[in-house]
C-alpha cells in the first residue's frame, strides 16, 4: 500500500509540476563527475524552486544503482521537491555505425528556455528525438541558423586537424562530457576552438563526433544520405577518452 501511495503521489506531482534530471555514468561501480552533475542538478532546480537537495542525499540516490551502467536522478517540483531515481543498463548494446542528420526542429532560444535547465520532455529536444527515425541523433540549429547540439549530445567536428565545437554562446547545454573532452584534448596537444558554427561547416568537415554521458565520445560515420566522414582521429579520441576517464577515477579526481 505504501509503495502504491508513493507512486500515486509521484504521478500527481509530475502532472502538476516540472521534472529536472541528471544522468550519471558508472565506471566499475564508481560514478563519474558526481559533484559536477550535482552542481548542474542544483542549477536546474534554481530556475524553478528555492528548494535544494544536499550532496549526501543526491549521492545516496545515485549509489542505490551503482550496479547499473548509469542512473538517472529526477527532481520533481510541484511546490515541494521529490527525488526519484532509475538505474539502466545499456553497454551490452554495442554501436557499430553512427548516422546523424540535421533536424527540421529548431533549437529553443535561450531567452525562452535556459540551455542549462535539464528538464524531462523539453519540447524542442523531445520532438526532434521523436522524429529522428533511424538516425542515432539529429543536430538542432538555433534561431540564427547556427549549429547548437544534438537532441541528447554535444557536437564536435574536425577540419584540417583542428577540433571545433559550438561555443556556449551558441545556446547549448554545457555538457559535462563535452567539458572533460575539451580538457583532455587540450592536455593531449590538440588545437581546440569553441565558437559559433555554421551548418555548411559540417558538410565540409573531415570528421564529426558526438559526446554525451552514456557513451562518452561517439565517432560519426555519415550525415544524411550523402555525406560520409573519416573516423581515424575520432576513434583515437574515443579510445583516449575512456582511458582518460578511468585514470581520473583511479586518482579520485
């Protein structure tokens, strides 16, 4: 009865409120960048409520699911704040080929929806994801036609050895994996540029890769039906990133 009542209260809160969330990846049972995810979770909450959750409580919900590949922690706000979490396994489903496209859905303007507010069912990202069909992800353009991000990923491309990614000023979520990839690339001596990116630049890129919490660095094979990319450098970056993250975890960083 108590569980049934809890689920009823949870559903009632969801229908009357808004839900923010974070996805945390486990590496051998250890959550990566937990404090960064916690701070971003608080930032999402700050747009909606003055209620907060302590780091210890956030960590407790995360660690309940340390036997899974990842956990999603939800904050449900309907005046009060309720926490809920779900563990998921996905690493047993390998990715062999990654094809992306450009979405017909425009990215919400930052003046209407703050990019760093991670909420469940955000309309622009949700509809883009629904319409992506067979593609791994789709790229959303901003109100000025600038490249923003995927429906669940950040975007990087490589041209003449330089790694380029849309800047925060483009209206993107400041991805935690994105941040760590940039830090690693700088440490490894890659030339990295964060700036406004035009769509045509993706057409002429040598390589494209995506970043997101669950998969880390994801090299892209093609965009649409006619544009194909090399993956030579992207695969190297992907391998290096897994080693880089595991080393940070071993060192407790």
